[in-house]
C-alpha cells in the first residue's frame, strides 16, 4: 500500500514537472519574411518545383518553378524553346534555422524573376520581368544573360 502511494505521488509530480515546461512558441510558426508579396498571386500560377540552388557567396537560396511545358523543357534540354513556357526563379536571403543547428532556411524575400515564352508568328518570343524585394542587391547582369541562365537550368531528379 505504501509503495503504491509513493509510486502514485512520483507519477503526479512527474506529470506536474512535465506540464511546467516552457512551450516552443516557434513550432508551426509561418516564416513571414520568406513569404512572397501578395500582389504576385504566385500560388494561382500552379507552378511546380524544377530545381533549387544555393549561393554561399551571396548567402541566398533560390527555387526555380515552372509550368508543365517549362518542366518538360528542362528535362529534355532540346535546343529550341516551346511557346507557352513560364519560369519563376524565386530568391531569398538565407538565415539560420533556430530549431535545427547548422541548418539554413529561407529568410527575407529577395526577388522573383519571370521568364515567359509565347508564339510570335513562326518564332518564339521570350520575355523577362523581375519583381525585386526591399533589400535586393542583385548583380548587373543583362536581361539576356538572366534569361540564358534561367533557361539553362536542368530539372532536379525527382521520383
């Protein structure tokens, strides 16, 4: 009887001690700095991830998204572009992950570079547009070089 009482008291004290632990207020919290500006309506484009990249020199991380035609193009790597392709290269500053030592996560949004193609008679016309974040420090690469860079990306191998 006395053993059961001590055992029960120990369990009650243990449960009280566990209940007094400080909760992790960051778990499940949205990374608002990495959120894309709402005026882009990015979620409505229905783009899929093509590949991702990290620049240690610039301390940035980027993800290249595209529609089905863009994904097909990056997998085939043919010489000619298709009309109707949509690419979006989203870049963020990196920041340390508070919950995982040594890990980096997207920080402040930097830019979205859009490359689109459309039919123009018998040719395919390619257009480039960039939407810059507040603290963007992008190099002075010409528009044609950025288009060439984005179109040169290969799709990551995905299951």
